[in-house]
C-alpha cells in the first residue's frame, strides 16, 4: 500500500539523518551527546516507534490480504538474518557496546508473537495488551533481567551499555497498537488505502525497500565519511 510505504519511507529518511549525525559525532566532526541529550534521545524513541508502528500496520495488511505462513517465514528469516549481521558488525565496531538486541532483533521476536496472537484477539484485547506492554517496565523491574542474556525482556533495573536496545517490553506495545489501528482502518477502508501525491512517491519507493536500505545505509554513510576524512 503506497501510503504505508510512504510512512515507512519517512521513518527511513529520519533514521538516516539521525545516523548521519551519530556518525559525524563518532568521527569527531561534531560534538553531541547521543546517549543523554533529549534532543537526540527523543528522536531515537520517535524513530523506533514509527518503525514498529509501521511493522504492526504491515502485519494487519498482510493478514487481511491472506498472506500464507511460508511467505511470512521467508520475510521473518530475512529480518532475523539481518539482526545477526547487525550484531556481528556492531561487535566489530563497538566491542564493548555491541548490539545484542536492537530494533531488528526486537522486531523478529515481536513479529512472531504478533503473527500468532494478533489475528486471534479482538480489538479491545489488542489495545489492552498494548497498554500493558507499554506500562510494564515502569511498573516492575528486577535485576535478573539486567544480564545480556535476559535484558531482551525489557524489565531491567538499568539500561544496558549497547549501541541499540529495543527490548520486548515496552516496544511490543507499539507494534500491537499498529496492528490494532491497521485492522480498524482496513475495516473502514480508509487511511491506509488509496493513492498518494506525486511528491511522496519517492518515499513510498524507499519504504518498499526498507530492510535492504536499513542494512546498507550505515556502511554507505561510514564509507563516505571515511573518504571525506582521507581527502581533507
């Protein structure tokens, strides 16, 4: 659906600008605190939220269109495989803070849960579970979940030292909201359906290649920065 693809493309573009700033900072060309400055931390939260909201919307569309399990598993394997590559690449660049459960890791797990439970639950149950997932880390934490092997749950007492961290809780709540909204909008045949204005078509094209773009944009940005530093 072009409108959903355009929304996903917007998330990709915003992410690229954010990562470009992060890379400039890592290269020493600017001085920003990406880990504590609200200007950057809130942007990260918004970008991840938009990603997962789009993922939930996309699953609602897939279910409505009768997507079969083999096609789901093919896409899921791509996401999970890319998550593994992200872990390996980040371990090479940031051995002390490599990504063990970032956005793709979280998405792979959430997609499994959503695809199994989402079609079976009524709208009110989806919304209730979404709110519970969003609130859970604020309501209860335990030191058991602070290790790298268990922090994927999200009930940590302290944020782990890692370059990206998107645990099951609270982020499953965002994907559940996306699925619930998508199902409601599809039932009313509005919002997601229909065409888009010509200026937005490049965003829709970008959104249609979101996973490939996600995996390639950082190596390209880092390569360009490396060339720039070699030339100046």
